[in-house]
C-alpha cells in the first residue's frame, strides 16, 4: 500500500525561536501588532510504501526521530493517509 505523510516539525515550546521573533517584529513594523507568538517550523510531505498503516507509521516515526527532526530542539507530528 502507498501512504502520504504530512509532517510538521516545530521548535520546542520551551526554546526561544529567533526566526519567529524576527517575523513577529516585522509584523509589528507593519502595524500588525495583534499577531503574536510567531513560531517558524518546517512542513515535509512524502510518500511511503508499506504493508499496512502500522508499518507506515513505524517508518515515518523512524525517519522523524533519526533524520528529519532534531529531538533536542524540535518536536514533530504527522498525518497519514492512504493514497
């Protein structure tokens, strides 16, 4: 079976997000001060061939933990759908 994964990787909430702070400052300069707590992350989409959904989830988890996300500084979540 083929599955499509949409993975969101974000900085941990406990850590400062310098990119988010820079964007938030820029928004304030555009007089958009009602927008706050900006966090900048990554979105990754990929397809995986797997025998079933459980196998697909295991492969995605491994990819995220071992390569796509730096778990010291980032968290991840994903959605999986059959293609």
